[in-house]
């Protein structure tokens, strides 16, 4: 009798994100002005700031559980880092998103 084996989906390129405000809170005082964080300017635009660098804050790595349309919105810069799913930095929520996406295991980077 033949046995049917179902497919298992494994995320081998998963990413976790840093919470937008957490790293400066936990970094040693000597490094707080250099550590990665999100800043929001007067025009409500988000920036990733670290070690003197300032880049637009995108959250493509935080789109687990997003529809294809919402992933495209992130790619176009229509959704900012803090508007991506908190499951990017919250383990319990990440597990829920993995279930939603049908992912059994993840090798998070």
C-alpha cells in the first residue's frame, strides 16, 4: 500500500525585524546615538537611522501574512516600516502569520 506524503512548507529565508523603538532602549549608552532605529520627520516620513546614515524606512522583510497587493504597496513605499505587521518582531504573532501562510518551519535570519 502506497503512502501519500503531504508537502511541508519551510521558510528558509525568513527575517525578523527590529522593533522600531527598541534598540536604543537596550543599547549601551555609549552607542545609543549610533544604533539602528526609526525616526519620523515633521512630514510623517519614516527614516531608518544608524551610525550617521539615514535611509527611507521600508519594511519589506515584515510582510509575512500580507496579501500580494500589500507587499506591492510596501515595495512602492506606500506602507512604511511601522505599518508592516508587528509579527516581524513579535514571536507569537510571527507564528500566527506562519500558520496563515501555511509555513511549518522557519529558519529566521
